[in-house]
C-alpha cells in the first residue's frame, strides 16, 4: 500500500502524491512514459529509497531498510547481471545456501522456469529470453509472495516476451504469486494484467481493475481519421456530449457520454462538411490498453 508518496531529486519532482495498492494474487501493470517515476516508485516499495513524504507499507511494514520485507519480495530487472562463467545450476544452488534453502530447490526452480535442459550451461551462453527466465527463477528462491519486475521484457523479441508472460501467468496460478510489472510495451500487458496503475510526470493518472478503467476511459470512445485533424478536433470539442478529446496528425480519439456514439457520427460528418475537411473513417475505438493509456494520460484538447 502506497499513500501520498512524494520524492524529489533536487528541483525535479519524481513522484507527486502517488497512491496505489496491490491485491494479493493480482498482476498489476505499472505504466507510464520514460521519466514518469516508475523506477522511483519501485525503489521506494523495495525499501531502497526513502520517500520525502507519504506512507508505504509492504506486508504491513515500512519497507525502508527492512531486511524482513526484502526477504519476502522477488525482483526481476530489465538487465539482470549474473557471473557470466557460472554454471546456472551451481549458481542457484549457491544462492539457495545463502538464503538458507535446501539446494534441491535449485533443480525445482529450473524446472519451474523451463530451464532444466540448460542446467549445465554457463550464464553467458543463455539467450536474452532464457536469461530472463533464469532471473525469474533466481527471484523465486526464497518463496516470495510479491515479485516486482522492472521492464523485464523490454529487450526481448516478441516470442520471448510472450513466453515470459505465459510464465508469469503460470506462477500466479500455481503459486499465487502477486506481480507488479513495470513496462512501456503496452499491448502485452493486456494478456496478463488484471489491474493497472498509470503514472505520468510523477503523478498518478489512473489506477484500478483494467475492466473498470476500460469502462471509464474507452467504453464510449470513437476514433476519427481525417485531414486537418486539429481544425476538426477544435470544432468537435465544442459538442456538449464530448467528455474528452485527443488529436494527432492522423486521427482524433473522442470520449463521449454513453449512447452518444451515433450522435457523434452524424455531427462530426456535418461539421466536416461545414469546414470542408475530409473524413477518411469513423469507428468505435477498440478496448485496448493503448487506447486506455492514450485517453487517460493525454490532456483534454476539447473546447
């Protein structure tokens, strides 16, 4: 649980009054552009960084410099480093001894992350995808109930990303592990996450179950492809039932009051004819994390 979290680096406000919570057994996506504050939030939750203000509790305790809390959290980084010449089985066995866990668990972990056939390989011989599987296995040595993954699929090809995310789903199902996954690759999150936290410029933009956020931000959204989108968006934004509107050089995304989609089709067409702007297409926006993120993060450009 994070409540009113704020953190500055000199004059830069990395986090500004951010609050969020995780449900046991959930997979929560932490999303936002580079510099949004995702990594700072993760460091505070891990107890590696002391916040300037706010309250943070992990398993009912303050995580700051708290070894008990660190012992209950697993971490997977974007670029994990392990001794390159180490045999992966021997390395996991050594880590098991450090954590006071029976060495036999090393084989179980390799089986869990589907690396049993690679047990005699050196770390340096693993592909990026296999290395991230190994990193997840390493994070599970001490039976954590929470795993925090910071951009763990960022450098992987699509097949490797899908494989890693399938593994996350399996771990949630089999071991009830709670995950928080920081990522800027939004489409993949829709396959695994049931909750989402969106931050931008250090501030919380939206959080909650993805189904609820879809309903709030995209259930009544329409996308219009047109020329001169800025000019058209300015006029459409004056319609009384338009709640939010964002535009770029190619299209306009419009959030309207429920049931007003047909009105928008008619009114937008009439406006386009009046101001002599060509419309290429009008469609109801598909519910996707991309669309949700776009609607949640971008400011209202309507009139």
